[in-house]
């Protein structure tokens, strides 16, 4: 307990001093900086290798603080915040004056969320301000879901790592744009479309999973080192065998329905049956297959409902074209 509270104090101190703090959230680990400090924000982009036009999410401690960061809060946004915060939902709203353009990649809108993790909330309260935090990985690669993932990938580039154990949800927040007449999902994530629709009582548009809607995003994202190939579930076994025989070191994400099937492959991860557990483990599975030296990962898409929509989106993006090595 005492150790944790002194960790919170140290982390808040680093934020005040313009440092970078990796913080646990319920979705993935974030690479946090004071949202009002352009120099610290510049360091985030530098450490991640992320283009500065790619906007960040401002994390706040409480839905009551939302008005401090945005120009206005439409009724829809208020309703969603009340229902889902703290939680894996990010709202895109008109930027308030407090938010520097460095945080929004020059946009007049800002993405805001209240994370559902006791250490993140303790840090936000102790710090008192907003914390801009992208996922704590290098641009384009797999998001970290443990403190060790962050340490391995970013090492000394981070001033302080707040270790909150494995992230519960495992995929990033759902991003909902509430600046227009109708809300729309810019990125599916931890809050399902079905849950959003139940609260709002209207259908909500979702981009096709292979289509890039969020500004500044790169076609390949959330990607392990190994190339990712998506096939129909019934073709996973045959595809893996062919690729392995062609000399690839094949990793397989084997659908739960095929548990126990004989495989020709270098490494196999049998997926859990529930979508909650699949999302929770997804990025760890991809990292594990990289670590085992796979150069090709064969996977199939889950049904695009509930959390399956976010998982399918990340697999599509991981399988997207790579611009260079
Ligand atoms: O779960 C999460 O959202 C995690 C944790 C750390 O909170 N954060 C996260 O941040 O995934 P990041 O930077 O990896 O992804 C944020 C996404 C980006 O795709 C960015 O383009 C989008 O949010 N975004 C940020 N501000 C935006 C804005 N004003 N309009 C549209 N999209 C925005
Ligand atoms: Mg990210």
C-alpha cells in the first residue's frame, strides 16, 4: 500500500517535471505526459516514432472534468460519459483552449477518456491535470498489456513505469466521434457497439474493419514483426501447412473451435473461447509468436459482434500492407 502511494507520488512528480510515465489502464498501457506541456508531448512523439499529426487521447480523473477540456459537451456525449466512464470509451469533442494543438495533431477536436484502472485514477487525481497518453509502444507495433512489455519495448526512454499488472480488457478503447449530428465509431474497442446503441437507442455507424477512418493512421498498425495472414477458419490448418512447407516459420492463432486439431506449424496458440479472454490475450499472443521466431502468423477473424468487432479490426490492421521494413 505505502509502496503504491509513493509510486503514485513519484509518477505525478515526473509528470509535473515534464517527464514521461507509463501508466496502466484497463485497455492497454499508456505513455503519459502532462497534457498541457507541449515539450513533454513532443517527447511522446519522439519516443514512439509517431508522426506529430497523429492525435493523442487526454486522460482525466472524472467525468466532471470533461467541461474543462472541451468547448462544449453535447447531450449525447454527457450520456455516454455518464454510462461508460470510467471505462474503455474515448469521446471526440471540440477542443477546449486548455488543450494544446500539439496534443491534437493540429485538429480542432480532442479525444478524452476516463480510464478504469485504480492506479491510473490515483495518478490522475494526484497529478490534478490531464494526461495525454497514446499506447506505450513504438508507432505501428503491438500495444503493451503488461509493464514488462513497456520496459522491453521502450526501456530508458520512459522516466517511470507504474506497474498495475496485466490490463484487463486487452484492446484499446472504443473511439466515438460526438461532434457531428450522429455519433459514429472511429475505432471499435472495449465498449461494444451493442452497448453504445442500447444506451443511445439509435444505430451507430461503424467503419468497415479494413477501412482507415481515424486521421493520421497508417494502414498497418497493431502489428507484430511477423507478417499476418487472415483466412477463413476452415482454411487455417491447410494454410499453415502450406506456408510451413514453403519454409516459413509459421505461428497459428487457432480458433477455439479447432482445439486439439493436428497442425504443421512452428508454434500454435489455441485461442480461448470467450471474446473477453480473446481480447485480453490478443496482443500477448502476437508478442509470444514473435518471440518464438515466427515470420508468418496465420489467423482467422472472429464474428464481428460484441468484442469480436474490435478483435477483427486489430487483426485486419495487423495484416495491413507494410510501407517498409
Ligand atoms: O485504450 C486506449 O485508447 C489507449 C489507452 C492508453 O488509453 N490509448 C490509445 O491511444 O490507444 P493511441 O494514441 O494509441 O490511439 C488513439 C487514437 C489514435 O488512432 C488517434 O488517431 C485517435 O485516437 N484520436 C485522437 N484524437 C483524435 C481526434 N481528435 N479525432 C479523431 N481521432 C483521434
Ligand atoms: Mg496505439
